[in-house]
C-alpha cells in the first residue's frame, strides 16, 4: 500500500473523507454499491476504516473519477482484480506490512 499519510490502525469516516477528497455521504453510498467495502463499526456504531478499507476506497475513487467507470463497471473491475490476483496481492501486502513494521521498530531503536 502506498503510504498516503496513513499511520493509525483505524480511521473515522470524516478522516477518510478528508484523506481521499470525497464527502462522507459518498463513502456511505459506495458501501451500498461495492461489497468489497465493508468498514467495521465500533461499539458506538461509528464506522472505522482500516488501511485495507482505505486502499479499497482509493481504488474505487480511481476507477470512478480518473478512469471514468460506471458503478457497475468499477464493481466488475474490482471483482476481476480479486479473481486475477487477490490472494497474491493479499500475501504481498501482508509481507510488505511486516517489513514496514520491522523497519519502524528498527527506526525507533536508533
């Protein structure tokens, strides 16, 4: 995942909204349209977005805004991407997050 200024484990919908440059109601709408976007809710019922959720939001935004896909086209593109390399991407992301964590701990020791 590109850094994009993401440093916390969980983000509120307003933080994600500011980060990606979309209104919160747009994020809520995307949740209804894209099954891959399902942020958890905390005890208070507020949405909490993880880094993976934010990556998904960035992909959706890119497909809709830059690539000019329709909602259905973006949904199909996300599904194709998961089918073609979903597991490989998850493994690579997991490995990169482990390396990042290691390097962060190493930097803290210096």
